[in-house]
């Protein structure tokens, strides 16, 4: 395959990577532009391609990761979005699950629905839970409802009718009526977006799809057109929340699937580094300029979920906007290099607010006035003011010191260094709590795992975080600051389909099930094959199963081929095994039912060929020394600074030490010992504090 590019938009920086046919990588970073992130994308791509001497016409594939969808939802930017539902179900989004995510906190507020009540219409119709029609669709009533919503300014309409996942006839008819009555309105149907049961989650998923559709469609079309005008002849691919990629055209139809597009790529690449180094059970830690993302990886595969929630409050289940999409199970918190530090109730508080790229940390000199984590790391001596982002930016250390002194040190009676260390330590504590969510709360002892730290700020904090959690080993990848962008090129073309069909395993109609799986395979293969995938497409099947009467399910594999009695026995055996692994026991005599049947079509993607360590054998890589703050030294210590690119495989570094590269900086605390592997990764043995 020819040249491939990956570019990932973050809250502060946009990251770029260009892979040559030989596997060599060229990387770059650029500040994200607001309100249109495509400006930074195109400028960065132009610069990287020009620097590499590669014509746009020789680029065979471009893969994009973006948080535009989640930002649109979190910031409530969309307008003109309406909902049409079965009469009597107008308030599904308000009622939700009727659960308080913090039982004893009387001040909590549930997230407001994305669609205001005045833009929610009702139609007379009713389909029962077996798919039969109790009340036919009243078409005159439907026309009145659609005209009324259009008159109120609705330009994107989500349609979610009761039990449409079993019988979509009424939803399809509503789409035809809407095309008649309001042809300018874009329609999203729940049975196409989320053909699964649980009315609240299905409605929420459909509404989110409609909510981001206009912004995503305009953004992707504009980006693809601009790349084509530059000479790019391939297709634009987009990372999905599931960790697979699909064409931009498919994502314009199903934009909810890319709601967490960017962060998923980092978790995928962490798994690749785990395979390279022989560690398959990992915690992936991605700390950028705005947020920190964490994911658990077991046996080389990131944990996934079909009950994704966006914008949780303090990571509390039930506090966010639910979506029934296949997604890598990430915990995301407002802890990044741009996280703002303030004095609150006599102590230091950090985040979740971020200075982002506009105005950015004080040291950027772009108008920021509030101190951030990056400002603290600069004052502590961890960052090189003349080599930030490879020297493309010069940091103002004096301005950072003034901001920390005025905002925190003097008001709290602290020295400048203690205040800066307090910011660094507090953000580490915030991330430590989030790390416990993805490890201990998922039944894994972090001391049995390996920590993979990446992102622009990840290697600065990674060893301290691993140390606090008792994790004995950390992997700090080469080009850590653009790991997620590299991960875009390691992703497979993938499309996931799920349908609810509740049946006990011992009475399931195998013929009906085979027919349903054939329809699901046709839908998934259509999307994958439009990506012009070379070679065979793999189809994997799974199911959400539970004991009869339970309210929650576990996902188990479903064998390929006809679902005869022998195949269903394998499903039952798999459920008993998974259930026992999760809860410690299983009852082989208790009847099991399947709730949702799933299918994934996966097309292969070229593997990333990572470059080997290029440093000269025997060279120390030492580029200088500077004073850096370490509490173990009770202050500033004269610390060696190494050039990451001059380190040869097998080189051994002892903390305290700092390792610099273009996209990030690594801080090795006292007691940490790092070894450079064949791929220039730092394998760090972390000692407890």
C-alpha cells in the first residue's frame, strides 16, 4: 500500500502521522483551531506532506479521529433537532431510568434532554412487544405532527416508536411522510441506528445521532472536499468509538458511532505496544492537553461496552447521556496539560475546566491568565521552554511563575515550588482515582497490570501515577505525543450490528435466528465493502445473555455457521464460563435467555511497522542537565536530560532523569529505571514511593 496519513483532533493539539510504504513514520503536532478544527487539520497535513516530499496524489489512505461529535453534544451546539415518538411516550427522555446517580446528594441535577419538550411530537400508533400491530399508524395525525415540528424550526428529526426494533413498518412510513411534508428535514430512524430494546437508551441513541448529524455531515464533507482539491484520490476514513474505522460516508449516516472517535485509537495502539513488549494485560493512559482517558486491556483486547454514557458526572453510572453503541470502555476526566488550577476553600483544585488551545496555558503567551498543569510542569523544570512541541513553540516560564504565584502561592501561603508541585500532585491524584475505576472496579488488581502512558502529557505524569497505584512496570512509547494518531493507522475497517430478539436458549427458533443473522451480515458487509477492503472480510458473532429474570447481561461469543442444537450448547457453555469469571459461580441448571444478538464485519488493515531505535550503539544520548523539582530530593535536583532520538536499544537510564522528544517529555522520578527496547520504547521499572 502507498503512503497513509492519520490525524487526530484533540482539545488542545491536533496530531499527525504519515506512514511510508516501508513503514517509517513522520509525525507532527499543531494547536487545534476553533471553531473549525478542520483548519488545523488541513494546515498540518499540508505541512507534514510538504516536509516529507510526498505528493497528495500518492497518499492512498487517510484516517481521521475527532471529538467533534462529543463536543457538539457536551456544549449543546446543535439547533433544529426534533423527536417524533409514540403517543404517550413524549417524556421518555425526561423520565429516563428514574434513578439518582448519587442517592444521598439532594442537589444533583440530571442532564437536560437534548431535545426540548416543545420540539417533541407524538403520533397515534402502537406496536406490541411481539411485533404485532395494536394500533395502526394514523397518517393524518402524523402529517399534522411533522408539519407542526417543521414550523417550529426542526431541520433534523429523530423518529423513535415503541417496539420499532421488532417491526419498523411505522417508522419507515413516517420517513416517507416526512419526505412528503417537509423534504428539507433530515430523518433518523431508531430501527436503523439502534434496533435494540430498552426504550430510554434507544431513544437517547437516536436523538444523539440526529443531534450531531448536521455538524458531522458538513464537517466531513468539507474536509473530504478540501483534501480532494489538494489532489488526494482516496477515501476519507473515520475512527469509530468501537475501535474500527469506516468511510466518512457511512459516518454521515451513523454519526453516533463516532462520538468518541479520537480516544479509541489510543487504546488500540496501547494494545499494540503491549503485544510488542510481551505484556497483554494493560492500563492505557492517554493524557493530552484537555482530558485524560483510561482503558483496561486484557489479553491484548480493550474492554468494550454497548452501554456507553457520554459526559458522566464524576464517572457516576447513570449520570451521563446513554447510547447503545459498541464502544471501547473508556473513563475520561478533565485532567490534561491545560487543566486550570485554582484556590478553592483554602486548597488547590485542578480541572475539569481547561484552557484548551484558546487561550491556552499562561506559558503559551496566547492570552491565558489562569495557571494550568503545563505551567506547573514548566516551573518544576520538567519541560524545556525552548523545545516544546519540537521547538515549534517557546514557553514563557516567567509568566507561568507569576500566574501560579498570584493565583495560588501567595493566597495559600505557599512557596512557588510547593504550589507548582501541589498542582502536579493534585492532578495525579485525580487521575489515580480514575485509574482505579478501570482496574479495581472491573475486578483487576492494578499491581498485576502494566501501565502504558502516552499523549502529550502522559509521560510527564505516567511514572508517578504508576508509582501511586503500585504498578511495577510502565511502557512509555516512542512518539508518545501522537500515539492516538498512529493508532488510527492500526485500526481495522469494522461495522457492528445488533438486534434484540429475546428468547430462551432452550426454545429458540434456529431458522428465524439464522435468517436474522443473514440480514445483519448483509447490512454490515455493505458498509465494510464500500470501504474497498482488499482480501477477506471476517464476520464475528456474539450475544448478550442472562439468566431468565435478571436485568443485566453478559456478552458471549456465538459460533459461526448454522445455529443448530450443538451451536446453542456452545453458547450456553460460554455463558456459564463468562458468568463464573465475573461473579465467581455459575448455575448450569438455571435457564438462560438471549436478549440481543450481535454481529461484526471486520476487514483487515495494514499493520503498523514501527521504526527501530536509531541511536548510535554506545552513545549516552545525554544532551544536557537542568534543575528539576523532586520531593525525594527535598527541592530542585541537577537532573540529566536525554535526547530520545539518540538513545540506542538496550540503553539504561536511572531516575531522576528527563527524556525529551518532539511530541512529549518523559519524567523519570528517583528510583525508576528505564530500558530502551528495540522499538525505542522506554520500559520503566517503577519502585513504590
